[in-house]
C-alpha cells in the first residue's frame, strides 16, 4: 500500500484501531500482511462499485430489492429488456458477489446477497434530492411457476 511511502499521509499505525494493532503485531512482516488485506478489501469494494456503475445493473438490483427473488423471465417482463441483456448483467452482479442464484427445476431465481444495497442506492439518490420510485408491475405475465401462483404486484410506489 502506498500510504506508508507518502510523507504527508498518515502512517498505518495511525489508521488502525488499537484492537487491529494488537492483532497486526509490530513486526514489518505483520504490517505487510495487514496492508495486503487492506488492498484486498479495496479491490472488493472496487468490484462492487464497478458492478453498480452501470444504470441497467442498478435497475436489476432495484428490481430484485423490490421483488425479493425473481427469475430472469420475470426481470425481463418487469424491466422491458431483452433476456440476453438481463442475463449478462445478472452474471456481472454474480461475479461481483452481489447476487445469489438458486436453481429450482428449469428456472434460476436470483436474489440480492445483501438487501441493504438497495438502501444505499436510495440514500445516495436522496443526497441528490432524488427519490427511487417503485418499478411498475410487469407489462406481461412471465411464464415461471412463481409468477403464475402469486397475484400481480400493485403499480405505483
């Protein structure tokens, strides 16, 4: 990590909490281990922000937050996008660790691994004086068994 090499930046000891300092130890090799973990955390955070940096992926995330769990055909019907496009974005969200897939029969259902991410997005919008509105119910019924058994979601907020 370049923090230690930058003369104006705080030292690693100033950044770490006392509990972390005790865990990290005082030897140079221990500090390198802590720095490597900090780099891994920064890389993981960058993957999350990269995944959420595309508007279509934000729509998919918010649709999953609204529905709780949905299959690709339901997301396609809800967002009005092509199946291939929705699937590609779901794959990127899965690689970033934000979405979990569960297979039931011939359908794959997706849900957010961390549902609080939707709250993050809402708070970021509120900070810019904007509000996320509820996505409308699917324009057409999707063919999955889950959609056939539950009543349609109400439109509006």
